[in-house]
C-alpha cells in the first residue's frame, strides 16, 4: 500500500537548456533597449540639425532680401547721388555708325 509518489523534477540537461533560454531572451531584451536608445539619440541629433538648417535658411533669405534691396534701382540711384558718384543716368542712347553705310533688312536689330 505504500506507493511511491512519482515526483517530476528537472533534470540536469533541461536545467541547462532553461538557463540558455534565459540568457538568450535577456540578451535580446538588452540588445533591444540599446538599439532603442541609439535610435532616440540619432533622432534627437537629426532634429537638432534640421532646426539649424531651418535657421540657416531663414538667415539666407534675410540676406538675399537685403542684397536685393541694396541692388534695387531707386535705392542704388539714391546711394550714388549721396556719394556724389561720377556715374550718371543715361538719358538717351545714340547709335554711332557711318551714315553713308546702307542698312540692310537682314542686319540684326541692334545694328539698324
């Protein structure tokens, strides 16, 4: 009547397999966390560089508008007048050519 109880216990090979499985799963989790942290740092670097690019684009636009304003026709004329520059406005253009020379209709427009 005394029957031996059949107790299941983990054997040595199954214990080793269990330890190997734990090591694999934990190294996968650690690798995931490391890669996620690298991804976040790269994402923040990219955002920082994009902000810098936007700031540079704004400054380039401002400089271009300043240059265009400086090279504007009326402002440039006013600055030349203030500097008493020898540059003067051209009132009219005169074509200098020999009047005895006939002008053909085939000649370019600038030569007529």
